[in-house]
C-alpha cells in the first residue's frame, strides 16, 4: 500500500484530504486519511472516489479511528452507492472502474483519524484515490 503523498487542504473552515490505495488479494480496503487538526472538529459533507477494482464491493462506510488507518472506534457512517455500480453484470468480468461523489454528514473529533472502508464481495484488488471534503469548526 502506498503512503499518502500530500497534506490536507485547509482554507478557513474548508477541509479536503485525499487517500491513495493500491492493494490486491484483500477482502476489505481502507482508504486512510490524515488526523483532524488539533482543537478542530470536521463534519464530512461529501466523499468522492475514482478507482478500479477486480471484484465488486458490497459495503462502504466512513469510520473513526484513534490512530492512522485504525477503525477501532464504534462510530461509523454508512454511505449509499447504487447497486448497479457495485456488482458486475458478468461473472469473472475484467477489472472495472468506479467513480462516485456521495453526500455525507458525519462529525470527527479533534485529532481523530477518518478512514473510508470498502468491504469487497470476494478477495480482489483495488487501485485508486478517494477524497473527503467538509467543514471545520471548534465545536
């Protein structure tokens, strides 16, 4: 898995971060984002992704972690993606691409670590980039 090659964009209360993943032979993919700035809260307002996968994904959610890449907090936020985008029409089809931008409304606390988690239909590979965007606040 490749490490994040950028820092989050913070302009006033606007916040944007990106995570890049390239993995194979897995049943779950975690896009890992940087820590929320100290003393701030982040309300994620939308999530966008562009990637290729070798198998369908069946569940997608934002997760809260206590450290980079962790999903150890019981709080999570399911995201809805149309099933046509999740499950290929033809079994054993070649890798297919997915692109989406979804609304969200999920608050992360100061210094916590957001992640975007995909559960795959079966073990496979994923390569791509996801973004989270939102608004920073002090409460």
